[in-house]
C-alpha cells in the first residue's frame, strides 16, 4: 500500500485537499487515485439495497426466476423464489453480489426440475 501513496504529492495540495486528506479518503474507500472525488455507494439502508438487487435481477435474468423475493435480514440480503437450473441460481447470485457492498447474500433460490 505504501507505493500507492508515493504517487500523491506529499507537500502539495490535490484539488484543494492536503495529501494526508487524500490518503485518508483513499484508504477509507471513498476515492481512488484515478478519481479522487468519486463517491462510492454508501449509506443505503437494507430495503434500498434489496430494491437495487431486485432491479438488477429483473434486468439480467428477466422471467428466469419465479416468484422472486429479495428481502432484508440482519445485514443480509435474502433471495427466495425458484428457477429451472443451478446455473440460473448461480447467475442470480453473481448479479446480486455485484450490487452488494458490505451486506451478506443468502441465496435460497430453489432449483425445480422441469415437469
């Protein structure tokens, strides 16, 4: 990590911020060296995160998960519903994980055999 900070001027200000402030924002995950003012998604409460997951699943896997329910339980997002293959269950998990930051994902999607 020490080498990353060597790219930041030690005595100069970066866009009005001292090098120390810049380093602190980088370490805390608020900014990157490439884009020091980029704000990461923070402060969203469980229901808002669940809604984002639900939207992404509907975009990426439209109609592939029956009775999809995305709920919140103690810093976890829970997926329930049914799908026709284990592959779809894995895809749903991957899509959901792309949205989550610090929340756990509990994937309770049931894989049902075709009739």
